[in-house]
C-alpha cells in the first residue's frame, strides 16, 4: 500500500503515527493514488537500478570514480548518469582535483546518509513481514 501523506519514509519504525494533511494543492494524482508532490520522483529515484548500489558503495566515505566503476561493474555512462542524478538530488557530493589525469571523488551528504539509514529500516521491515524483494 502506498502512503497517502507527505510523511512517507519519515518514521518507518513507528507502528502507528498521525499524518497531518498537506495543505491543499500539494497532492497530485499518480495512477490511482494521491501522493504528496515530489514523492513520486523520490520513489523513481530510489527505485532505479543503480542508485541504491551507488549509495551503499559510498557509505564508507570518499570514493574515487574508477573505484566505484570497478566495484559495481556498471558501464561508465550509467555510473555517470546515476552520480549526476544523486548529486542533483543533494545526496552525493562531487570533488574534482585538478590533476592529470583528472581525479574525481564522491561522498554521501548528510541527506544521503539519512536516506541509507531509512532504506535499511525499510529492508528490515520487509524482512520482518516476509515480503519478497
């Protein structure tokens, strides 16, 4: 079941929580569900194939681009697109060093770290409830 409020993913550990109604005009119809604006784009972001893998690879701190590429086994194009999406979303910081050849490193922002923590909670919930994923 899809949450119908803007509180989605805020407190996955609570068994019951009160969800305030968002101000009028902040809900949009997506399929048969009414979601808070931006929620659908969040689900699309974390639901894409490489996003969670990249976030997990960055969990240990600063990682060079080529190390990510070798670790994940993803194409250069897909890794670059994924990193740019995460950077635009404010989940990853990029640091380029002016060397030859260029040295580019990535690390999680505070928001990226919080997202990973919430995804871990979601995974524990799914396992505890026997959901296959």
